C-alpha cells in the first residue's frame, strides 16, 4: 500500500503525538454538539496529518500541534495555491485546520478563505463545467468494454453495468445479480456497495440493458459468492485489482483523460436525453463551443421548465440521490435560462451508436 506523506516525513513520535491530541475530538462535530460520522473522523485525521507533514517538507518542523501559528497556515495556503489545488481541496484542508484550531483553543490562527485567496479562486460550483463522460472525451465506452473483455471478463461486466445502469464502481463490484432483479424483471435493485447504504431501483428500459444484466448474472454464478467481485478477492483487494486494470486500459485522467466514474456521467446524460428529448445542458454547452467554460448554456428551443425538471427528477432518483438539483453535477445546469423563452434551436438527441458488445 502506498505510504502517506505523513508516514514518509513525520517521525513516529510526532505522528503519535498528533493522534493522541486529536483522538478525543475526531467524532465530535465542529460545533461541539453531537457526533459526526466515522468517515468524517478519518478525513479529519488525514487532513491534519497531511498538513503537518507538508509543513515539515516546507521547513516548518513543528513537534506539537500547539505550535501551529498563522504563519504556518499562510505557508500552507501559499504552497497549495502554487500547486494549483482545486477549490474543493482548499476548502477541505482549511476546514480541518479551523476545526483543529478550535480544539487547541487558538481559533484566531485560521482566517476566512477570502483572507487567503480571491473569492473567485475558491468558489465552488454545484453544476459541473466539464463534460466528464467518456464519449465527450473521445473514448468509445462500448469499444473499451469489448477490449476489457479480452483482458478479464468480470472487469468488462463491471464496466458494462456502469455504462448501461449508471452504477458506481463499488456497486458494480459488489453486486449479486442473482438477488437484484425485481418487479417481474422490469428493474434491478441496487443495494450492495451503495453510498450511505441507501438502496435504489433502476428500471430496465431497453434490450441492451437486459443483455448486459443477463451477462452479469451468468458471470456471477461462476463464483462461490455469486458476486461480480473476483472470487479470490476481498472488497479492498478487488478495488485494487479494478483500478490496476484501469491503469492498464489507460482509463485515468493522466492517460486518456477519463475515469471510470465518467461512465456514470455518460449514463445519466443519456437518461436526461431520453426523458426530456433534448441534449443535456453540458452537451448543449459543448455544441455552443463553451467547452469547460464560464458561460451558462442556452436552453434549446422547445424545452420547457417542467420538462427539464421532470427529467432531472428521474435522473436523481435513478442515480440514488434525494435532491433533484444533484443532476447538475453530472450534466450541468441552465441556471435561470428556463425562466424565460428559450432562444437557441439546438438539435436534440443524437442517433444511437451502432457499436454492439457481445454479452456472452
């Protein structure tokens, strides 16, 4: 397993001292009222240890957390800015440092984000500005699934479920297809590996989905645990094997410019098109040559607000989210554009690809 920066840089005595000081606080909310999740506690520990380790790399070799001062926080912010870190990263690290300062009784050590950066530098957007789907980045999902099949059939099945059903990586690895078919074969229930443990139903809408699911059922029966996960692997081992295959297929940001999660983006964009009859906002932005840009896409002629909202509701439900607006993180948003008459006559749904995967 890859060593963290803290494990590489910090003496064990410093690591132990950090853990000793923060352990009593990790599961308590920053407000001091109520408990937070185990995940939040783990992330706090990671952010704090990584921040101290980065200070050591920068030459500030503090031995105790109580030594944290404003100059240390400023040094970290300046370094991360030079590194080009994302707004999300900066907010997460500063939040962890602010929480730590509260535990230490030194709240004034950490200032507001705007004291370190211009507002526009750290503004976060709920709606995506980049189309992360494979097809938008020049990668044909069906051809890649066919190629994956020549390497490892279980891998290909996992990618197929991500493409045709919008499953997350963990959901596709942990699924037991034999237990998932419901409603007389008209839908599948996704309940293993889901985010927050929340089950959801995904309708089977077409023959391609039906064939993909039948393929998954056949492959899963070949293992003793009836999961799609490789029979000789635990979940963590299967996760490592999956991403090892992804690197081999060059499915990384640094290689082909896409990640496995891009299959989910593509699926949900496709679902929006089917439900609304129009391109999703991020696809309209691309057709308008906005790219990853700053301007909001203009709604296509004929798309009504109700039509758009209904498509968003369907996408959010099948993606396993409660909030309707979460769809914007997959296919962007029209902002306030649908409050007035649409002006641009964009072409609607593109024709389906003729490529076919052999599910056998």
